[in-house]
C-alpha cells in the first residue's frame, strides 16, 4: 500500500488546515460581493460589511496559513507533491494582498472600496480559485492528509 503524505497539524487525525480554509475563502468572496454592491449603490453599510469581512478573513487566513505551513514544513512528502509549491506561494500572495486590502478598507467612504479595495478583492478571489484547485488536487489526486 502506498504511503500517503500525512498532515502534521491535526486534531484526532483530522487535518486542521482544510477545516479552517473555508472561513477566509467565504470572507474574501463576501468582501468582493459587498465591494461590488457598494460600488454600484454607494451605501456606506456595504463598505462597512466589506471592512469586517476582509478583517475576519485575514484573521482566519492567518490561522489557516499557520496550519498549512506546519503541514508544508513538517512533512517532506507534502512538499514533494507537484501542486504543493504553487499552492503555498499562491496562498501566501493572496494573504499578503488581503492584508493590504484590509488596510485599504480602513479608509473613509468611497476610497475604502473604489478603485483599490474592489481591485484587490477581485485579485484575491481569482488567486484563491487557482490555489483552491491546487489544494483540491493535493487531497484528491495526491492524497495529502487522507487516512487509509
């Protein structure tokens, strides 16, 4: 039977990284949606929603990144998988851009979203589409973190 790359950061055999990842993804997609709605309506409530969503997304993203980095550095078999490095680098770039976006969203009113907040939100979501696909490939094609 082949040896599958195990998750280093796990609770009772359940990998932590995939448990945390949906939260920042949902927050960053929500940020993009509320940015678009604010751009079209200029209702300040939507800019406030965006600021909260991007902030929670960054916090949860940092937690997911810590778990992912633990898996990445803790098992050479994980790093040896073809999608591992692009997944790691892409998520790092997305998180850095989301942190910048969080600070952009601290501005007042229109300038908190248009044009840089909206642009950064869109770029982060596009990057997450690619890194999400790579993460899927690591689990379902390369069996990273899958118990026998």
